[in-house]
C-alpha cells in the first residue's frame, strides 16, 4: 500500500511539472531589457523576441526598464512570479554590479534561473566625426596632452561600457571625463550629436550609425582584429597591454521556474539563436551567436562575479 501511495505521489508530482511545460506558453511573455531603447541589449532582445514569438506562438513583449546600471529591470525579474512569463535579456553588468554598488537588491546567482547565453561581442571605442584623433594612438596622445578634458560616455555607472572606460584609462595612463547615461543608446546618440566626444559600446548598438558614416571607430577590445572589421586595430596592438573585454548577453528567469519550462525555453532559444536569419542579423552587429546549458550559464555567472570583483578592485572603480 505504501509503495503504491509513493508511486501515486510521484505521478502527481510529474504531472504537476509536465502540464505547465506542455501548455507553456499560454499567454504573452514579458521580455525585460534593463536598458533604454536603442542599445545593444534592446536590439538583440527585439531580434530574439520576434523569432521566439514566431516559434512559440506567443508574443514576447519587450519592456525597457533602464536605470541603476541595469539593476532596476533586473530587480523586477528577481521579484517576479517564477512561472516563465517574465524573463530578462541580461548581460555582463549583471555580474559586475555586486562589486560596484554597496547595495544590490538581489543575489546575481541564487535569485535567478539562468537559461542560456545567446551571444558575445567585443567592445569598440567610437568617437564623434569632429574629434581630431583619427586613430586610437592619436586619441591616447590627445588625452595625455589634455588630462580630464576628453569626454567619454557610458551606459551608466557600473555598466560594461563604464568599466571598459576605466580599464582603458588605467591601461593607457590617461584621464578622461566620464559621463554616465541611462543606456548605451542615449550615450551613442550624444556622441553623434557632438554633446560628448567618445564612448565604448558594442557594434550591435552602433552598426547603423557606422554604416551611415556618422561615427568613427578607433579600436576593438578583442584579442585579435575581427575578420569583419580588418581595419579596426585592437587596443593591445595600439599599446594598451592586456586590455581585452568580450561582452556576453543571456536570457535569465526568476529563481524557481519549473525545470520543464526552463528546458523548453532553453531548447527554443538555442534553436532561435542558431537559425540562419538570426545568425545573419547577429553577424551584422558583430555579435557571435553563442549558447550554453542552464548549468553552464550558472557557472559562468558565479565565476564572473569573482572575476569582476578583482578587476573592479584593481581599477579602483567607485559608484556613489
């Protein structure tokens, strides 16, 4: 009798998890982007959201929630019902913020259900066309001759674009005037308009403006020159030793989402990332389609938290 009872309970538990996965998704999915419209995360989310909407039969509603270095949007997800109907396109600052801010309202690993990384990309230094520097070496020389005068925007305090600027200054021995924005898109818009002179961001954010001839690209943070942009030098070859940064993006849900739903999302997202049309659109943004398992993604989050804690400490980055 007891064996039968245990078996029945196991069947009930299995059914409880199987049914949500079979019927999921039964309504639109809120797809949070913790940055302003126009930035790389926004562009990537809209590409993936459109594709996933087609394959899953439900709309992925992109919801931009910028602020506090991506923590406002991320906190919304951390506190959402873990039913698979709220996800976020997270990126590297998710693992940087715990070292940047004195108070982070969530644990970057324990409070989330990682699904998969979706892409990686090097960072680029962009400048306004009126900037006298025509090369990365010329930019560094100009910055050394005018300490604190050249403005460099970022997507916000503690973001990868901010940290890249700090690492650049330390490695090149220069001092720039940091101007934080609520997202990489607004920072880039002000570079184009001439309100500030330069910014770090991904090609995903800047590609249309580069193609239109509105920006100058001075350098890339990859270890080697990119085949798609052979004329853009790396920072290492331009004299900034060991300055290599590759940004990642990934889709994360709140902690506690049933494993069958996580698994279903994982399968569909991996299929979307590897589809020919998404890969083509990613390539145009200099984003390398990249996926991993939920377990591998969780391990990446944990290791990056430790990695960036050391980088932030060595760079002396502070956010008030």
